């Protein structure tokens, strides 16, 4: 994950497709279209034609929902397998029984609306990186200044030219037209062939700034040529945490009380009904989605801000407090985090390479062609 202060250059025109959940909202919001969609999908899954879906018949739907959420394939990761299991439980209510079309429709609607809300909050831009933006960067007025800055940041100043070029490529982002070179497919199919074709006799020796600028430009132009022949699809998301969502939550007392009560519901209490302050972090994690905050541990810069706030109000002293005091402390934490973010917003971006053609990752979410004809 990289911090980012701006929006990617996508000046080359219509190669940025924004996934903001609006198409999902449109699908679920149109009763007639959604009913037809469900009818078709239900019929497709109901292989024994008994008018109900068994657990086995539901599994392809669950796999497709996982693919649409960007989860690894089932059976490859214990964390994502837990999510697959939870989705299946949503359909079956935790029992090994068959699911009617009405139940299938209700649960699918809830899951899709949840996905749409997530995409509305954190839209994903699908970028087709074909070398045009990289050429624009290399031939643009800011190229030399940016590359001089990157040269000064190289962590192995005595490394070879090859080392410098690899590290510089890692520091460039979609802003400059480079797909993430940390992705093994990008490195093996785009970067490595270019490095091999451009390598010279002095590539394993220490390098001056002038040589670096000259040689890196050759490499960047060759990478742009490779991307022209073999474009890379990148899913790019950006998010800025500036305290706005916290402010909105704190200004709505009814909503805030409801969310705080929900956060306290499952926390352990002693015989006097008191709660240990050590559970403030747990409660904050429950409140975070409503406050527009990421989960604890997801973003290092946010964890630092929250850590400073906890120190400031002695939230980690482990004392037992009454429920009202606990809720007051949680509200105080939210208010302090809001003030910190208003003064210093945190922007983060993430980029991941899409290895499957768009639209094929989830057949569940693709309406049948006969429906849209």
C-alpha cells in the first residue's frame, strides 16, 4: 500500500473504468430487472430442478461472490475461507437445509447492497496501462526532477545500476504510468525482459546520478513499448481520511448512541456491569466502519494517530469503568481522531494487478445476455 497525495494521471482518455457500486444499485433497485436476474441465476444453480438450492448448489454462487469481492479462491487462504463460510451461512442460516428462491433473493440483495455501499465509499478504478501515461511522464517537464528525487531516496546508494533501476521502478506508481512491479507477473513479463535487453557492461558497478538518469530513461521507454504490446490491467483505489465521516457521526446523536450500544453489546462486563478500558480498541474497531475509519492494523499512519490519541486520554491503563464512562471515552477518542485528521488528512492508495479479463471474474454478477437484449 502506498501513500498518495494526488489522483492518477489518466490523461490518455477513457482507459479508466470506475467501479463505484452504481451498477449494482441499479440492478437491485429495479424490481423487475432484479427479479428476472434472480430467476435466471436460481435456475442456473438449481441443477436437480427441485425448486430449492442445496448447499452444494449454492457453492458456485458463494465462489462467484468471493471472486466479485476480490477474495482468493476457496481453499487457498484460511482467512478468506472463513468469509466464504460466513456467506454460505447467510444463505442457509447456519443449517444444512435447502434455500427457496425468495430466501436466495433476499440474501443476495443484502450481499450486493453491502458490496455497493463498500464501492461507493471506496471506489475502484480499473486502469488499462498501455504505456501512454508512462511515455507522457518520461517526456514531460517533471521527469528529471522526480527521478533525481527518487535517486536520492535509493536505500542502497552504493548498489549497482541494475539495483538502482529496479528500486526506482518500485518507487514509481500508476501516477507515472507504471503498474506495480512488486507483482511477480509484471516483474517477470515486463520488467525482467527489459532489464535483460538493456543491460550493459557497467550495469553491475556503482552508478552516478547522471548515468542513472540516462539509463533509466532508456529502460522506461522500453517498458512503455512492452506495455503497448502487452497492456496490464490494474485495480486502483484511493481513500482520504479527513475526519468528515466522524464529524457526521458525532453530529447525529441518535445514530451515535445506537452504534455505541452495539459496540458494547458483546464486551465482557464484571459483576458490577463495568468494562475494562483494555476493550476500547475492540469497541473502536466495531464503530470504525460507521465513522469512515479503516480497521485497526490496516493502515500504519492511522494506527499512529489512534495510538497518540489513546496515550493522550490514558485509554490503555486497563481500569474498569461504567458503561456510560466507556461510551464517553469512545466518543472522546473519535472526536480527538477527527481533530487530528482535520489538521493532517491521511491519503492512501492501493494498486493490484487484475490477471483475469474484466467481467469473467464473477459469472454470478453478469446478467445473462438474453436478459439485456
